[in-house]
C-alpha cells in the first residue's frame, strides 16, 4: 500500500516543471549536492555569480562538473563586462563597458569586443550571458543603468545592441537583451524600490523599444524583463509580472518567440509588494518562461521554496498548468539550441588586447585654455578618488580607478580614496546642501588631499559626480584650492567639465583606468 506521505505522480510532474523554469544561483566554487539532485529531477538552468568564481580555469572545471549531469544544462552569467563583471570581479574588467563603446560609435569595434567576451565565456563553459543592456539611458541621473547603457540616443543604442548580440553569439554564447521594456528613463534602483516610466506608449515605442527590436533582428533568443511600472501599458503590474507587457507587447506586437527570463526575482521592486513566492508565481503566470533567482537568496531552501510555490499555484488554479508547461517547453527548447550551439563553435583561446584598444579610443579630453603645460604629469602625483556606494548590479569589491595604474607608470604616486561614509564622519552629509562654508569638508580635504598634494600634481577621480551631491561638493572644494588639478570622470559625464584638464573614460573598468593613466603620464 502506498504511503500517504509519498508525493503523487502529478505532484512530481509539477515539481519537475517548476524546477525547469527556475534559474537558481548557488554558493561555492564546486557543485553542491543539492544542485546535482535538482538537475537529476529536472533543473535545466543555473546562474553563476562572482561568489562562484576564482579564475577562468576554476570556472571551466565547475561548468564541466555541471555538464556532466546534463550536457545541455543552461549555465548563465551576468557578464556585461564594463562596470558589471563576474569573471573579472576580483581583478577589474579587461574590456570597457557599453557607454565607452557607444562613445566610440564603431559597431565593428563593439562586435569585436563582444566576441572577445564570448570567447572567454565559451572557454569557461558558459552558454547564456545576461547581456547586453539594451536600455537607452535617457535619464542621465539614472541610479542603476548609467554606464551600462550604450548611451542616451536610441539610434546609437540600437545599432550597438545589435552588434553586441552578433559578436557574442558568433563565439557560441547566447545573448540576452535587457531590461525590457527599457530601464533607461528611471530614477529609482529596482534593487531597492519600484521605478516608474512616465512616458506614453508612443514615446516608449519611439525611444526605448527599438534596441530590443534591433536585438531580435540580430538573432537574440532571450529577453530579460525589467522590474518597473510602465503605466502606459499596465498601471498595476510591474513589467516582469505583466501579461500586457510580456504577452501583448513583447510577443504580440514585437513578435518575439524566444525565451523570456526575469531579472533577479528577489529584488525589492517586486518582492516588497508580492513576496518572493508571489513574485515568482505572478511572473510565470504573466508570461515569463524562466525565473532568475539567487543573487541574494541562493541555496537549496530558496529553490525548494519557489518550486513548492509554483506547484501550489498550479494545484490551486492560480497558475494555469498550460502556462507552466509552455514556459518549461521554451526553456527546454532553448537548452537544446544553446547546448548544440556551444558544442558547434570551436574553442578560441587566443589572447586579445581589444579591450585596451577600445578603452583608449573611448577616452575624451578637454584642456582649459592656458593649461596645456599641466600634461604630461611631471613627477609622481597625488590622486584622490571619490568613490560612490555601488548599486547591487556592480560588485563593490571590483577594483577600479586611476591611482593603481598611475603608480605603475609613475613610481612614487600617492593616493587616497574617500567615500560617502568619510563625509558622514566629518559631519557634512546632514547639511551638505545648506552650509556654504562646509568647514568639516574643508578640514577633511585639507588633511587627506591638499596637504599631501602641496608639492605635487593633483588628480581628482570621480564616478558619476553629477548624481552625488557630496562628490560634486568635494570636487568643487578641491578645485577651488587647486585650479590646476586634473579631473577624471569615470562614470556618465553630465554638465560642465571642470578642471585644468578634464578626462572622461565612459566607465570605471581596469582598462579604462589604465587608458587614463597612460594619457596622464604621457605614455601614449
């Protein structure tokens, strides 16, 4: 007699379907036992994060272990290069990001850089890359896209999105256009809250959608959703959960028939209102085929929690069984396609310096009249780097800046890095906008920057200065005392270009810092 506690065959079937539509992350640099068991039970995808990575060789061993369980397993990663890197999170990216490529505006270069990224991912055993960002950064103060976008113009973003897709997929790695229907015109970070796009449907169609259409025309097989509210299409549900956006717009009007994957489902934009279980169920019900999870909530417990949530939703009628079957079929179809594509492309381990070439080409320089003699730097400078708090898409441990490469080129270079927390300790944050004297800030900068730089050239490095009042205040205070200072902007340039010499790298990657340091030291 069968025990009443044993799952029924229907429950087992639904559990397998639920496991198919989840794309979980896990902790560790080897395959956990629970992941092996889940693959045997139908898990079709996993996603790797920086915590899973030591170096490319270790990643290749990890992916080989995973593929030993299922040779068509989808192994995904969020490797935009640029400011968002996973493979190079501990060393800094060896290729500039999208904003730099858009600034150069050479689609052949963009395609070559993307192929170089694809070559490295292919060698590491990755089959799906959650990139490129197809967002048009029409709001220059956007807190989460910024330098991850190819720029603020729809035509530029469209042609470079297509080039990036072609380049990556030519190396045997599937691309993913994100964040549909466009995250560029937002002012809230969806990791922490629900952004809203106030544009009309006509404005969105003209500005934000063309890069996704270009990606589809270039052969992209995956689109990632955005956790944002677009009232022009759906005044109630965020895009990730909205049939009007995922079914009527993406599949109906735009004709996309590939795989739809969610942005990280644990992000507050959707979980604050629906919880992680509710957001997962609503996403699949609304038209998503795969649910990315595990950036913050990784592990067996979350995987089983979401599996049971999906099974329960089918059993109680919240989630139509036909919908989860459709989603699982799309995941399986994509897994077979991407697996065969990965095997069909020969490995290419050739080293490339395309990243540094691109970073050099993206560098823009403005010199104040009469200050031409400031460069190249004479002797070792003092460098102050004003460092913002990173959004969760960017690994805060990833090296960036100009001080380190300048130290290699000009031995004896000294440096200090100041953060928002340093200003908080100086008592300046609470009344930064109200106190014109800012004596605490002046004292801090005198001790940390101006005194050490008294007999040296001063280099001030900022990152999205226009978005951070404290950073702008510190930069302006320094320039008031040292008008001969060089300013290096490593984020999105916006507004005036202060400093005797003003450099814009269009991103904060390791090679972007190196390109700036070479220029400052007169080595180019």
